[in-house]
C-alpha cells in the first residue's frame, strides 16, 4: 500500500514543483508574449476575405485553424493564460510564508567568527564599556535607518540589523500583480461572455438584419456579470439592448435600464472634421430617471455600468431619392425611405444603410492624365485613391474639403447576395472638372469603385443621363451616325458618306452594347471596340484603325449629345474647351456605366437628418483588479530594482582594557554594487567613530 502510494505522491510533488517553478512561468509568459506580438502585427477580427487576399487560400485557412485572427480569445491562449495564473499563484503561495518568516528573522544567531568571511568587514575598539557601547551603537544604527535586534551571549553581545526589507515584499507585490492583471483581463474579455452564453444556453447570431428581428436565443440576460457592447440610440428615442461583437458573429445583451438620447451635439473643425461630440441622455431605470451628459473620455457610471461616448451615426434619416433608369428613357421614380429600412426594388430589395452629411476628403489635385473609374473590378486607381481614399497614402500635399452629403445602400437579390453602393449628392471637383461619383463594391472587404459622371453646364447630371439614354436608343444612334457622316464627309468626296455612316453605326452599336449577347463578358464600351479590332483587324493595322475608330466614335457621340439636347428642347452646345472636357469624361463614364451592376442610378434629392449616438456600455468587474494589479506591479518592480536588502552584524565584546570594548562588524547585501562600499564606510564612521 505504501509502495503504491509513494510513486503517486512523488509524481504529484514533481508536477506541483513544475507548476510552481519560475522557469515554467517564464516559459508560459514567453509564449504569451509571442502570441501578443502576433495579435498586434496581424489585424484581428477582419473579414475572412481580407486574409485570403493577404496570405492566399492555403495559409489563410491554416492561420484560421490556429485562431490567429482572434488570438486573445483563442482557446489555446486562454489555456496558457490559465496555467500562467496557476503557476504564478503557486509561486506566491509557496514563497510568501518563507518571505514573511524571513522578515521577522534578523539572523542574530550567527557566530561571531563567521563575520570574518564577509566581504565588507571591520574591527576596532570603542572607549566605552560593553553596556555603554551597546547603547551608542544602537543609537547610531537607528539614526541611519536600520532596525536592529540584540542577542546577549556569554562572551559578548550580537547586534543584528537590517534595512530594505521591502525588497522581498516587492517580489510578492509584483507576482500578485501579474495574477490580478491576468484574472482581471479574463473577467473583462470575451471568455466571460462565452461562459454566460454556455450557462444560459444562448447562440451567436451570424445573420444580418435589424436588432428587432433577432430571436431571444441570441440575447443574454441582465445578470451577465461581464460584457462590453455598443448601443445605438437615435435622437428622441430610447434603447435598452447592447450588441456584443464576437469573432464569428454577434450576441445581444439586455441592459437593466434604457438610454434615451435627448440631444446630440457635434462641433467641427474648419475643414469639416469632427472636433468634439457629446450626448444629453436620460437613463430610465424602472420608475426613476436620471439626466446626464456623456462626452468623449467622460463616461457616465450608473449602478456599476459605464456608459462611454463611442461614436455617432445615422439614426433613421428620411431620404428622398430618385431612381433614374440608365438603359432607357423611362421616367425617374421617386422613392421616400428611412435609413435602416428595406423595401422592394424591382426583383431585388433595397436596404438604405446610411447618410453622411459631411464628407471631408483630400482634393489635392495633380496633372496626371487619368481615365476615370472603371467599375469592372478596377478601383479608382492611385490618383482617385489619393482624392477620395481617406486611408490611402498620397504623394501630394493634402487639401481637405467638405464635398457634401452622401448616402449608402444595398441591393439584395433573391438568393440573399448583396451589393453595396455609395453615391454622392453633389458633384465633386477633381482636376478642375465637376463629377458625380457613384460607388459600388461587391463585398465589405473591397474598397468602393466609383463611376465618375461629368456634370453639365448647369452643374447637374441631367446632360450625362440624357446622353446615356440616347445611346441605348437605336433610332437616335442611327440619326447621330447620319449627322456625323454628313458633317465629316469632304465636300469633294460625297461618295464617302454612306461608308462613314456604316462605320459610325457600327462603332455606336458596339459601344452601346447592343451587339453583345447574353452571357458575354464584354458587354460594350471601349472594351467592345478593342475586342472588335483584335478579332477583325490585322495586327499591323490595329494602331491606325484604333485611332480612326476612336475619332469616329467621339464625333458620333458628340452628334448624339447634340441630338439628345434638341429632343429635350435644349440649345446646341459650342465646341469649346468645356464641352470637350465634358465629352472626354462622358465617353469614359458611358463605357464604364455599361458594367454598372444596376439598371438604375439612385440620386439623393433631399433629406431630413436624424442623428444617432453610439454608446459603449461596459460592466467590467475586472477593471478594479487590473488597476490594483498595475499599482502593485509598479510598487513591486520599484522595490525589487531600487530597494536593496542589507544586513549588518555588530559583535561587542569586552576588551583587555575593562574601560573599552572590542567591536567587530560585517555587512551583506542581496546584490553587490559599488554603493555598498560607501554605505559600509558610513557605518564604520558611525559605529567605530572612524573613517574607513
């Protein structure tokens, strides 16, 4: 029985020693540091498409298997964290009794002969008898800040003194601080939310939609001990549900009170950038109410829950839109909607996502010859990224300007796939030309690609839309081809008119996309002309034919523009620089519009803005532990690094002269340093009344 128990006891003892060892704790801490570096370098909780684009499908999947995209909430990270807490706690528990016992032990029982073995030692005589010498030495040590204990022996008196005992207390404080900080971090992290979900039987919500549509199985009760979520509250409304974002979805958190937003205030810099913002709120807690103002970095605390001013967004603004058909001359359809709602839009659903009244962009222009935005998987290019990409690096000086309101929306098909749009209400001046911008992207991981449509002489989109609809009309294309052929035929060669008309008709037909078949990747525009030349023209003639065909296309489109204006009762435009700039950009945008993934363009006509304030509501029981741990860590590290424990022994024995005393002294320190010699010299001067 005893022989079987002994190995198990020995194994348990070895495991306990391993867990409580400093080497094991340092190894765990090293792993956590490496993981933290990964979590810092690798952006966390990004859409999976971002990682696929960055690392490729294989490595993106491998990194995902190891939860490197959510390091701090990964199970393996939490397990290592738990072992580090256990190891550090065992270190503290094992060493604290020894340290406390050592604090009471002055080691006054050392032999007087052993004092000669110390590095710092001295011997001398005092002109006083042992009793008086004891008093003098004790008084001198007290004045120097030493605490002493006396042991009377048969042949003399041993004085044991010490200073800097807090050095060992620093060990307890620093290691306890690590435990407190780690425990506090876990209490305030996603681990507690996941634990509450497991206890309450809740599930993560991975779908899309509105908060009111989420079912109760995705909502945590008010008894959740730790959480941190966002609450969006429109003006003059109240909300009592927070949204907790997790790596794979969201979960709702019921609050013990409702937050009503009475007024949202925001101040702007001259450039239009937000300067400061604050929210006047009313907290409805049962039958009681409390008024407060939440500002940035000035949270409101109510019954242990902190309410922070996080950001602001649209709170359900009313939008007046106009849906203009691109491929026909149909009448624009008026749409009245509210941000945050959805409605039917043909065979799709229209989801109004947001309104931004102020858009501060970098409009530092350059003289680069850019061709505009191509919505066929081509971004605005480096040049437009500099203009409109607030996060893009620019090679030019910044010129920040408010370009006016914009609104965003989604078109979702029957299968649930959505495409996101972002359109500006007013034209934006780029390189001296006013352009209307209509952005689109297929996934949130992409950046917006902008269709750039030139404004007409009245600063409106009417001229370009009229030209776009005329391009889709076969009769107007034929009439424009006839006009171009008549105008371009030399007077002395009238026989060229029919040939020019046929060429112009062919160019307009290809450019308009009328010749494209369903399923063709090339639907029209300039790519259709390029494809035609590659198929029909020998390589040696392609450059010359391309120049001729583009010249015919530009002339035909100009006549089409004049024809469309006549049908609308507008006068003809002069062939000046403004018209030339309009037509140059119009040709590019017409080509790109054939690949615009919507048959209609939504324009913002008017709006009634409603602001919403986004609050971060947090119940953080571990916050005080973290603060206490940080304080203990500072004190502990300071004590261990800057406080040195020193021990001093003074042996007083009768001298051959009964009126004198023989004194022998020695000093030791936890760390040897040059100042130890200075301290010992000071002690010799005070105790032996001489200078060493």
